[in-house]
C-alpha cells in the first residue's frame, strides 16, 4: 500500500486514488483491546451501553478516560460508535417527536408538500435547523432533550469544548430509497474541483472540525434503512477525492454494514467515514432520526442559528428546573448558547481580565449562579450582541 502522506504531492486528485489501498484499510478488524469500555463489537462497530456507563460521566477522570477512548475510535479505529440507551428516560424524545411531526405538517403545507434536495418528493420529510425550532417552540422540551451528558461528552471527545450544535430531522417513509455513499461537511459539500484546490493537510483537518450523529426517534430495524456505514474508511486520506468514483462507491456497496437501533439509541461517526442513508424497505416504519451535525468552535457550522433568541427563551426554564443534574444542564446550555468568544469587534468588545470576552454560554452559567432575572439576562445578551457587531 502506498504511503498516503507522500503519494499525492501535497494535493489529492481522483486519478491518483487507488482502490487497492482503500480495500486494505477497510478489511482490517477492530481491536477490542483499544476499546475496553465497549460492551460489544458488532460489524467492527463498538457499542457502548450508557445504562452502565452513565455514572462514569459524573467524575472528571472517568469521563476523560471514556472520551479519550471515543476520540481514538473516531481517529484511528473504525471511525464510528454507537451509544445504546442515550436517553434513560425517553419521554423528552417522545415530546420532541410530537413537536417535530407538527413542524413537518406545517412546513409541508406551507411549501406545497415538496421534498428536500436529498431525496425525491414524498420519500422523506426534513426539518432544517431543528435545534433552533425545537428551542423556540418548546424550550422546556429542549432543556430535557439536549440536556444529555452522554451527547455532550461524545461531542466534546471529538471537538473539544465550546462546540456548536446544529440538527436536521429526517423522516424517511416506507419505500424511501438509499443514498449513494459520500463523505460529509466540510469538503464533502464542495464540488470535486473545489475540493481538489485544498491542500492535503486541509483534507485531514476538515474531518476534525465536525462530528456526525443520529438519534433514533423510533426503533430502526435494518429493513427500515438505518445508516449504511463503512468502518475504517475515514482512514483513507484522499477520500474526499475518491468518494464520487464508481469503483469506490461499488466497494462501499459490497462492504457496508448497518446497525439496527432502538428508540433512544444514537450513532456517531467521523464525517470522513463513507456512509449513506439506507433504503426503507419496511411496510409501515416511518424512520425518524435527528441528524446532529456538531461543529468545532474553530470551524464554521453549516447552519446559522439565532442563539441569543434561543438563550432568552431557554433561560427561565433552566432557572426553574430544580431536578436536572449539573452535567445535563451544562449539556443543554452547550447545545443552545455560543461558547466561543470570536469573531467579535475588539474595539467594542476587548478582553477584560482575560484573553477573550465573555461568551453567551459563560453569561448563561453566571446568570444562573447569581440568580439573575430573565429580563436582566436578556439585556446582558443584547449587550454581547451589540459589542460583537461590525
């Protein structure tokens, strides 16, 4: 197998991609010793039972140990993992499902029933910016739904703190066709010509700026079409140049695996992993998943969210909620508020007493600790927005 670090002269071109090198990578087997906290290996994918591991997230040392293992899975291992029972209580999931179904009905009526550009009309329904829509319509549901320490930990494991949560709900009806194999955002959303203009090291870095995830809102047996996954395919460095090539797509179709999921399970993977939505061949399963696209604080998320508006509606509910754990509350705030100080206008928003101005997330936590009234918190958010404007 050629040395991927030297074979492409600093740039990746489709003509240089070797299917034999790709085969050699995807034919390896997962090393169970490198994933000691996994409960099961299925199709080379480690499955972690959160009913057992949830207490591990309460202590910094055990939480970091688990996150280190997850990051290694994404970077050096199969590139994908599943979390069984992410929701110990599925009532927030059911409440979100009810709201998402209502949004789908309203948006279909407003658009005349058209589909989205990822599938034929009628084959599926998609909610863009589901994160903001859930928060603004039902902040009490958002607080419990995204107040999930396991989701927070897996996002931080790959991206570090201050990540940006975005989400798109996808409802695939019986008869919905499968997607073709692809890689995802950032470079996966560029044409082959544009992608090829980015040097090889940027291809490597791109995958470290996003984490893909899917939360199962219903039971998803294989016939319902859960995501088709190709473990270890993220290790093929020129994959953003290769994924459109017929021989690579054929290899994917010959070797992909699928994991059945239960309601409340989740799967997360490196965006450079070759993957595709499966075909829903069931007679009566309307497969709903919330597709999480979590971005590094140092990258650009695909969707724009009005996080100040989200914070304003969420804050009174976070303040009134007396039973939520600190870890889950932290997770909900992380999914809502901007956690990074930049970009900003440093003439109006200079660092005071540190290296960076206060963020929305830091203000949210401070306001809760100080017992700040909602109106006062809202005004403080507005001041941050004003300081940051050009």
